[in-house]
C-alpha cells in the first residue's frame, strides 16, 4: 500500500462499504440470525480476513450462499449460540485445510464454469435489483439472494411493476444513466470522485429535495438503507458467545463440517473467479486464503457473527471501482464499524434504488452479451457448460449450480476422451507409407472401442507405429487390445512397431520395421521420388508435423551399413541443417558443409563417394541472409577467407553486371539474387568438373538440383533438375 494506490483504494473501499452494508443486514435477516450478526461478519471479513488474506481484490463477509444452511442449522440445533460452536469448528477446519495446502482444488475448476459463475452472479444481480430500482421491496432483506413469503425472483419482478414508487424510479434511472455514461465525461479523471459515490450522494440529495418540494415523490423509509440504532453504552448486548458445552454434540460437528466444506468451496470458487476479473491478473494464494477465512470464522464464532466467505458481489464491485490493493477491503471493514457507531443517521438517508443501480451496473459488466458470444465462438464444449452453469446457479444456488456446471464439463471431457483418445497421422517416408498412432497421457477403458475399431480397420500390408512414450497410464483393457492386434497384424502382413510402453506392463515393444533405409528400398528409389520425399519432409518441418524419429532404432538399423537417398551440399550456417529442415533421420542424408556452398575438388570427390554409396540425388542448397555471400559482396579476402569469397565473387560480378544492364544502381546489389546465382554456378561446376558425375546424371542414375532455403520461413524452394545439357543454353535453373 502506497500513497499512489490509496487514491484508488479509498474510493473503492467506500463504494464496497455502501454495497456491503445492506447485504450484511439482508443476509442476517434471511439466515434467521440476530440482525447485528451480519454487521459483525462484515467488519471481520473486511478487517481481519482482509489483513490476513493474500488477495488484493477479494472482499469477504457473511455468505449469502450459506443463508439457507444457517437458517436450517439454527432450527436444528435450537439456538444461535450453539451454531457459533459449529462455526468455531468450521473455522478450525478451514485453518487446517489451509495449513495442509488443500487449496489446490481451485486449480481443477474449468474456466467455462468460472465464467459461468461470474455471468450467473451478474444475471442474479440484475434480476434481484430491478424491484429495488423501481421502489418495490417485498421484504426487508435488502440485497439478500434468499426469497421469502413464497415468492421467487420472477414473481418479485412481476409484482414490482404493479407497485412502482415514482421517486425511487427517478433516482434509480438517473443513477443508471450516470453510471453508464460516467466514463464519457471529464469527471472520470477525478480518482477521488468515482461514479458510485456520485450516485449515492445524488440519491440522498434528490430524496431530500423530493421530500421538501414534491412530497408525492418522496421515498418512504422502507426504500432507504436501514441501519439499526446502536446503544453505545451497552455494546455487550450485541455480541454472542459460543455455548461450548455443546462441543461434543454430534449434530454440531455435522453442521460445522458442512459449513467448512461449503464455505471453503465458495471461497475457492470466488477467488478463482475474481482473479479472472482482475485487470492486473494477480493470483490469490488459495491456501493462504483458506487460512484467512479460518481465522475470520474463528473470530466470528467468538463475537457472534455469521459464517464468512469471499463474496463475489463485493469483490466484483471492488474491482470495477478500480481498487489497487487489499487496503480497499480493510477500509470497507473499518467504515462498516464506524457506520454502526456514528454514521447511521447519514447512511439511513441513502435510497436503496441508488445502491441497486450500482449493483445492476456491476451485474451488466459481469454478464455482458459479448461474454456469451465469445464463449459460443469457442465451441460447444465450452459454451454448453458455461450456459448450464449460468442457468443452474440462477435457478438453484451458487454451490449446486457450480456442481452441475462441473458435471457438464466432465461430460465433455469424457466425450472428447472417448471420441479422440489418440492422434493419428499417415505420412510418406523413404520406407513407404507409415501409419502412426500416438497415445495420450492417460488411456482408459473408455477408449477401448475407438482404439480397437481404428486398429482393426488398418489395411493389410501397412506399416504401423503405436507410440506410447507420452502415456503415464494405460488401462489393462487397452493393453489387451494391443496384445491382440499384434496377433492380427502378423496374420495380415502388417508391420508393427510399438514404442514407449513401460516395463511394468509386461508387454515388450516389438520392432518389425526399422525407420531407416535398407539396400533394397534405396535401390528402388529414383531421384524424382527422393526429391518428392525432401519436399514432403520440408512441408512437415514448416507445419510443425515432424515425424517421430526413434533415433536409437535407427542407430541399430544403420550400425553395419548406410544406404542414404541424397547428398546435400550445404552452407555451414547454423540455421540450415538439412536433416532438420527436411525432417530426415539417421542414415537418410549425406551432408557436405562448406561456407557459401561452393564447389572445389574436395567437394567433387565427396559427391562421387556419395554416388558410390547409392545416393540418388545431389542438392546444392543456398540460403537467405548468407554471411559468406555478404563477405563476398564486400570483397573480403583476408587470411584464407578468399578461398571461399573468391568463388562467390563470380556470382557477385554476374549480378552486378545484370543490374547495370537493367540500369540499376551498383549499391543496390541484391544479395539474395547473388545467392541464387552462386547455387547455379556450383551446379555448373559439378557438371563441368566431374566426368563421372556427369555420366551418372546423363544415365539417370543420379539427379542434380539447386535449392534455396529461406531462413525466415523455413521453406526450401527447389529449382529444375539439371542435365549435362542444362547450361548450354544459359537458362536459369533456380528461379530468381
């Protein structure tokens, strides 16, 4: 907390206090508890929990979601003082849960459910505050979520329009207009004058004016904040102590455990939701929050308060009031304490319609139509759990609604797991088409039918790879299917590789085909087929769909001999490794690395050896932003560098002459054009300087081609296949 943050936290704390005060009273009334117990919990939630908590945005207080539980528990136990014993037990249990790090539960709530919770709270805020805006109050429970007299939210709204209070309606509509258009006025820049405070002050002023000059519009006492008068000389009468002689009562323990579980779940859900609302995306430590709630409930039990949780309504108002630190939550607690001691005459002038307008605006921000549209665009697996959560909370209660939303999310998880329990890929390799099935981290019996049908539908004579390296758990049913498929594969001439199975599964990994070239496969390849394999490999590299290499298997397959399909003359540049950009494995490619991919006698000798090893294609590969080409353009000849740059200078001069011929400025030499020309020069040297390779190419035993690699995109562009006659007509073989 600093001076720079207080200018945000003080107004936010005041707004939260104004919203929280009637909520505390309403929840106490709905819980069947002493009215002052709600105020006590509001004070403790702000000051005690606020100080202990690690959240900068959450605001705690009496829990609306526990009102029904408290009402039933008081009836069951017989006295409020006995309920306080259960609350003491609940607080101790929450403290223990925090110390033993049970807060991890919050990490397992799907975001669709969290967003559904927020949207549902927004919908409820709007629905439940509409009657207050137009001056209808069916009970005195203020902002309570609980209903009474057999009414529900929708019957309240219907009845409200039959009992409109004109003065309250005017205050409510004016307040809504101010809140909606405040950000479009210059006053929005005055940090100590937030819109909600203006609305409250204006509401008081309008009501005073109505009462003085237009009595017919005056707002009655039932439509104003109602803080009971406190006898400061007899404060002890407002506090209740737990009746500890009932500590061994079985029913007390049942209620205590129930409150601990429900309050902890609501708190964890709320802080997860509030963290998503936080514009600064700070993370609340869940275990520390449980400790804070436990301390708060223990304090409430000894002072006569209601069960405390983190409260989403107050927290969202806090965030939308632009708070910066938890000082706003603590301040709201002190203000609540001051209100019951000295400020009640002033606060009792505030129209409920003004406070309802603040909550309706908050509800609108939580349940914007854009949120529903965004969730719909994410697909049914996100949208349906979201909508189900919203509907369930609106028509039941917060905890039950979240559980229903979780059930919907789990259904989609199981459905997705059942439908797509693996990833399938079919790709062309030098050894032919390979069908790969990659199993996920967890493979359960739910995947049995899908995996079995997929394996049994694989065509006869295929090569199949089952990759279980990412699987931490494979159900015994799936292991039986794999075992049975090994038998089926043998009868249908399917070559099967299984990799990654753990030793504990007692099912060894068979390797029936090696992902490396053998002599027979190499012999059957042509340079056209090899070129296509390189093109396919580069496409896989560019799209991030590289094949799984299983290098150790390739090591075994190539230990005695190698049968490469191509030889690549490549620059030494670290960004251009042929094995990577062509998605090749061990034994697939011979590589000759030399700066600038230039040709000399040693390189020619290496290419002739490659021919003896059975390589079917020679590729001379240049690349963009080549350092050697840049040095050649600068005519760097120092030390032995000239042996490389001297050869590239030929391409530099050729391109410079070409530019001059077309009227271009020498200083604008296109280095990429030089790179391509240098590749063509290297191709020509291979043809000119090796009678042996020239003969191999002429007989079709080998192919020769140029290539250009773009280091910015990963794409390899191939030119035309070269023949001994290619350079006779001077035509380019690598497009510029």
